[in-house]
C-alpha cells in the first residue's frame, strides 16, 4: 500500500495530544511495515526526526493550515492535488479533519467532541467550522478511530454514526515515564521547588483545562495549613487565558505556584516522577495522556470525574467535580490524609497501566484498521466493477 498521513501536528518541540498520537503510532507503523510506503503530509518545513524510516516520503503541502479558511483550502484544494499526483491507496488523518472532495478511502481519527460541550472556549469561527464540517467528515470517512469508550459513545449519541464504523484505539504514554528512586526524586525536587513536595498539572492552559479552578483549590488548601506543597504548572498558555491570570493575581499563595512552561520529554518525565501527585482538573477530555503518564511513573492521580478520565485514571485515583474549587480541595485533602497508601497503590499499578495502555498495542490496532479499510475498499470497488 501507499498510505498518505496527515502529519500537520508533528512540530518539533511542540508536540501535544494529536502530535504525540501521530508521532508514537506512525513511528511504530512505518518501522514495522517496510513493505508499505508512506507519504507524510506537512503544512510547513518538517524536522528530519519525523522521517522515521526509509519508506517515509515527507511532502510540504502549502499553505500552513492554522485557521478555518486555510483548513478548508488545505483539505479541499491542496490535498486533492497531492492525491492526484501520488495516487495513495489510503489516507489517515489524525486531527479530525479530512478531504470531502478527494476520492481516497480515509480513516479519520476523532479524539473528542469538546467543541460541542464548550463552544465558548474556542473562537467563534473555529466553532462554526467544526459544527458545519464534523458531521460531513464522519459521514465521508471509510473508518473512524477514537481514543476512548466515552468518545465512541459520544460520537454515536451526537451524530448517530453506526457503532461498527468506530473503533477505539487508546493512547499510550512514553516508556520514559517510570517510577524514580528516592535519590533522583530528591535531586529533581531541589532543582524545581527547592526540595519542597509539589502537586503537578501538565497540559496547555485554556478554559477547558480549568487551571484557574485548580489554583483556587490550591490556595484554599494552603490556607487550611495542611501542607507546604508547591503547585507546578507545566504547559503553554494557549488561548483565553485572561481569567487564569486574574485568578493567579488574586491568590494568597501565588508565590508558591510555579509556571514552568513547556518541557521536553526528559524534563517532563523527571517533573512528573518527582511529584507527590498529579492534579488534573480538565472539564472534558477524549483521553487525558498526562493522567496515564503519571500512572506509568507510579505517581498518584487526583482527577476530574468527567468524560473519559475515569477510564484512564483507574480505581485508585481520587476524583472530584472539576466545577467546584471546594471539591478539588477536598480531593487534594483526601490524598494528603491517605498519602502513604495512595503512593503505594500508584507504584503497584504502574505496570498494569503500561500493559493496558501502550503505544505498541495502539499502533498494531491502527495498522489492522488500515489493512481492513483498504481490503474493504478494494472488495467494494471490485464488486462495483463486476456489476
């Protein structure tokens, strides 16, 4: 097969959810299947690190598609031209968008339908585009992949997509995430927080991630005098961050909140591995990779009880209502009271998390869906030509 892949989100040092999904799965698939050829379709200059094997041909497809008008041009005009030139047998798009005009059988990866639940969290033009195009994308796709049982049911409920058209392929996490020994944890803590214990949040900062509510809860917890933990926030400021700044400026313990910005993989594995617990207050997630990263590292999880997060957090996480700062503080307090037991559970179940959610399984499953989709297309085309 010649397989075209939407790799717009493979951006060096800026990988987030969709980018990591694309990176981890396509790296494995291309290397495991040298008998097939792959076209990696970028919308900007690519980094050589993303050309994973000799069977990968990178192509820059103009223009850089970072705006709804440019999305439409890229998918409906630029990509069909590439497909006409190279004639791929299959196209897989990992960012929830596809070409409505191209005739290549397409596998569409839809991570979540957050835009429906929280339309006010994204620009109006983006919402309008997604509302208009997503049902058409879902209808056009030959196969659909999503990352959790929650997201599959959400797609079925919202768009009446046939259940057998959607396959669940969970995310994994990097094998670099693993429990750290006490000495290494101490070294990392000294570097990051002057040897104070800390809670960590990992993810971009925008309204759906709910970081402002976490800061309110942390401030309330510190006012109770039950801990001297710092709060480490790892991730970029994305959009609509004014409320986060306002909350931060109003905090009594704002000097104990550390905004670390984005971290590379090594820095992040250390920061998570040395944390006392991950606190993840997101209002809505298709999966929630930072929760799994913490579980890989044997770090306890204090987590929102919404959407897919209980699937990933498992039975030993401490859950809370993310719309209540009081309830988040309550959950953090529960962790502190049961810290020894919860840290023991986290270490004991780290390997279980790795066995359940891992990129090797995900890549194998995706390739199986690729092969099945291609075979079905060939069979249907042969049947049509015979009739």
